[in-house]
């Protein structure tokens, strides 16, 4: 059963699939500048600073039974596009993590 506790707006581009043993959540978010993208990475990193992380121009955060990765897929200085990818063994845990990332994204606006 999928939880109805997720707070995604209608029409958002969240893709969910299952590739054993993980539920895969993928979403693209846009940023008006490279500075906003880097600020977003910094805030996400700070939110999960107690977890193992790999940082570069991208960010990977490792949790028990789930993973978060954020990578830039558009190198244009205008409208930076970032791929947010979550792998979670428990479906609702993936939704919770995506909601946490969404709250951070919306706080940049």
C-alpha cells in the first residue's frame, strides 16, 4: 500500500519504479543559477550531516536501507537541471526522504 502522506503537487515529474531490492524515485528540479544549485547541495548535505556522504559537484548520501544522490545534468548557466535520485528498500521511507528534499528545495524560493 502506498502512503497518502506524500505532499507532491499535481503534475510534478516524480518517477517511481522498483528494481529489486530498491524502490527507485527520480525527479528533475531546476535552479536559476549554479549558485542556487550549490546552495541546495550545501543545505541538503547539512540536513543529513550525520550520514556518510560523498561530495563533489554532485552529492551522495547513504542511509541504512536507502540512498540519495543529486547530480547536475545540465551544464548551462541558466536553468540548471538537477537529477534527484533515491533508492529505498521501503516505499514509504523513499517518500519521506523525497519530501525532506522537497522542503529544502522549496525553502530556496
